[in-house]
């Protein structure tokens, strides 16, 4: 089977996503040239996938189809979907201006039956590469603007529409990464003193699931204060914890050659199985100060 790769260019994908919502992401589910132009193949990969965008390509250079926010599920009914629309995009030339058409008031948006993507006025995969176009059924549209009056497909793709969320576009907190601010933060850690005079250093216990990045966190912190990359703690990925011993690491500063008032305590990862990795009893013992550097928990003997 040849590669199931999107035929859309990045620019075309961006234009289609702009018709959906700001954080929409397309994930290719079905490609007729690979999976076949049979509607049964379409249902096999596209049923119950949530919102989908059908993307058809014809010979004259139009990209067109429909969006539904509900599942294809072959319920045998015509369904309403107030977010559904048909669209057409003339991909010839640089100026990509999509044309979008909403459903006629009160009409259904798609036929959820055993056929190809079926938007009433536009039906795909019911007759191989031939599209059925009936403006006025569910949607009122100008065929010239939707598909350039060409009903012969050279490709048909169906994408799942995912919401990538806004978290990547909008930082959840603003951090000043300037060199001055960085120096200030490092100085505040170096000069920090515990409130209790009998305690000279803070010990920070790193606890978390296998592979969470506990050992890497120490290596990163140590590298920052030493001024060069260090990898004192062993890191990596395996089915079970890579760290097999309890380790206490002083953090050294290379400039002053003085240890910081900070000791990082790296532990084995928490694992699902009983008697594997760190367990709650081990954590209690560590907190009570009963566990020495390089102690190996029993499950690793
Ligand atoms: N992308 C990414 N990978 C990370 C990060 N931190 C650690 N890793 C990678 O995640 C894997 C596990 O990291 P470790 O630091 O060994 O994790 P650990 O929590 O000490 O794991 P155990 O000792 O096995 O419990 C390594 O391949 C790291 O390179 C991070 O911030 N981002
Ligand atoms: Mg580790």
C-alpha cells in the first residue's frame, strides 16, 4: 500500500483550518487513492471519529467538500448539525479565497447512511470518482464557486478535525528569559538560606513515575549552575526505572566553587506493580532521614 499522506499543501491546509476554528488541526483518516473509492472503505476508517472534513480534489483544480461536527455512524438517518458547512477553494493561483456555504434554515446537514460522505447536495463515493452535485438539497450553492463545475475527482480525503487547544499559542505564565533576569534568579537561589539556623541546606526530593524526567531535572539544574552541560545522573527510557539507587546530589556552582544551599534527592520511579520501584514505605523512610546516598531498594537486588 502506498503512503497515506495528505495531498494538501501547508498553505491549503491553513486556509481550510481557518474555515473551522483557530486551533483546528487536521489528521488524515482516509485517502481514496489508497483505501479505494468504495464507501465501505470510507466507513471502515471514518465512522465514529468525531468532527470530520471531507476534502475532494478535481481535475480543474478545485478543492471542495464538507465539514460536519458530528460522527459518521451509519445511523440510517438524516441529521442536523448547526456547525456543518460546504466549501470550495479554487487552488489555482496564489490567492486562495475559500467559499463557504451554510445549510438552508431548518434543513438537515448530512445523510448518515451507508453511502460515501453525503451532504445531500454533494455526495461522494457513490459512483467511484464521480461526484453527485444537487444545489438546493440541504445547501443552496453556486456549483461554479464550490467545484468549478467539474465533478470528476482525482482524489478524495477525509480528515478528523482535532482541537489542538489554545495552550500552545498562549503561555500559561509569562517568564522573563532575559540574561539579566536569569542571573538574578540564579543569585537568589545561591544566596538563599533556610529559616531554621540548625538546617544548613534544603533537600529537595524528586518523586514521580518512571521516565518523568527526575534525573534529567537534576542534570539540567547542575548544568545551569556549572556553566556547562553535565550528565552526572544516568537518564534514559526503559520499561522499569533507570535510576535504581537513591541518590543525593549537591548542586555545585563553578564560579564560586561552592556548593549551593540545595541538595537534590533523586529516587527510583514509581511503578504500577507491587514490589516494583519506589513504594510509599520507602518515601516515608527517606523523609525521616533513614535512607543513605546510594541505597538500593529491595526490588532491585
Ligand atoms: N522531551 C523531553 N524529554 C525529557 C525531558 N526530561 C527528560 N526527558 C527524557 O525522558 C527520558 C526519561 O528521563 P529521566 O530523567 O531518565 O527520567 P526519570 O524520571 O529519572 O526516570 P526513572 O529514573 O526511570 O524513574 C529520557 O530519555 C530523557 O531524555 C523533558 O523535559 N522533555
Ligand atoms: Mg531517574
